[in-house]
């Protein structure tokens, strides 16, 4: 399947791109958003792109982009953001940061990556497969109570206990090695099915989030993004499920407006800490035309804020 950048036009509008600005694409993927940003930059504009996935770093899309002197690619996570910006001297000069969260279509479509429960492949799920534990390795060693917690909190899976019990019992006899192996086990463990949703959907999401530390990376990345933004710089974040969007929504809310410490009341007006962000508009979702061309955009939610 051709990779389509979700909310492409909307995200570029949200960034409010200045031709000579400095921009960061935290999730290069196959370069759709990055190319859109570059197309609006002058010779003095710059773009720094991140990706933790070596397949993205080594893709033909990245190779083509790196021929342009205005573009720099970095292999790493959100948590590298501020350190890299400091290293290249952009601190406080960044005009826009874009985060397109979650797993990408190329990752889902490649059976060897182990993200999909619909295709046979190794049970991996690492966004950076050069480091860390694979899903198979994690499942082989995780304690039952911890697996229940992950499935319930990150997958909102109501049959978390049943699934965890089935995983532990199965691994005692033979390790789970493939995606379909795990998917079939979950199907057997789940007594009821949700309409139009595979029984393994929530569990695969939960395990993927856990082994990639996705939610922690988002929290760290958001804070570092506002630390590097210039005044009036834009933060644009596209989320794909409620756990991500909740973090983004709460972060923007907490960093907007005035902050009062109740323990210090009464307090003088001049001592009230001012927020560093201003929320811009309401949450944006994909329109009908985009959904017809890219059904995976149906769960996307975009939020925009500006550094004050």
C-alpha cells in the first residue's frame, strides 16, 4: 500500500510555515510531511527530521531528501530532541515541531516487523529493531500481573486477565514466536468479540506501546518541543488513539493559561506563573475525501498550539 501522510494539508497549515524558518519533523516515516515542509522553505530555511526506525532512515525517501543541504536526518527518539537541537545551535529558534504519532503504514504492511496480527511474521514490534527487547522476548519473561496491567492500561482490554493467563500457560510449554501465533491464542482466550474489531487489536496495541515506551516518549517529546520553540513557534501533533490524544490534550491545557499554586494563596497578580502555550482552534479530524483515499486516517486527531 502507498504511504499517505495523514492530515497533510491541515498539518502544514497548522505549522504556519515561514520560508526562512527552522522546522522539526519528529516522525519522518516515508517523508511525506517532511517533503511538504521543504517545498515551502527558501534557501535559508532548514528542516531537521527524526525517526527511530532504521528502515525509515535508510529508505530511498530519506536518501533523496538528504541530497538537499537544507535537510538533516537524525536516527533517534523524541527524547533526543532537545539534545540534538542544542548540538546544532537551534535552541529557542525553532519555528515549528510536527509529531505524527503511533505506528506507520509501512511498518504495519511489512510482515517482518511483527506489528500486524493479520500477517504471519516474527513477533517483534520494535520501532527500532536494532535495540531493546522484541515482543516475543518481552512476553517470554514478563510477569502475569505486569502483562495484565499493560493490556488493561495501554489496550483498554477488558479481557486482560484471561489473555495474560493464556499467554503464561502457553509459554510454559513453548515460546510465542510469530504474530499469528499470538493472535490465535488471543482469539481463543477472548469469550466475546467486538463488532468490526479483531480480538487481538487491543492486545497488539498494548504490547507495542509497552516495548517501545511510546507514551513516555510522547510526554518527554512534548516538553522538549516547547523548550526549543521560538516565540510564536507552532506545535502540531497528530494522534491515533485515545491514550495518545489524552496526553497531548492534557499537556496543551496544562501549559496554557495561568498557573496558580493553591498552597501559596493569597498570591499577588505579578507572581502568577503564565503558561507558555496558546491552544489554536479545535481538534482537527480527516475529512471525507481523505478517508476515502486513506481509511487509516479515520482515527487521526490533530491538535495545534503556539509558543507565547
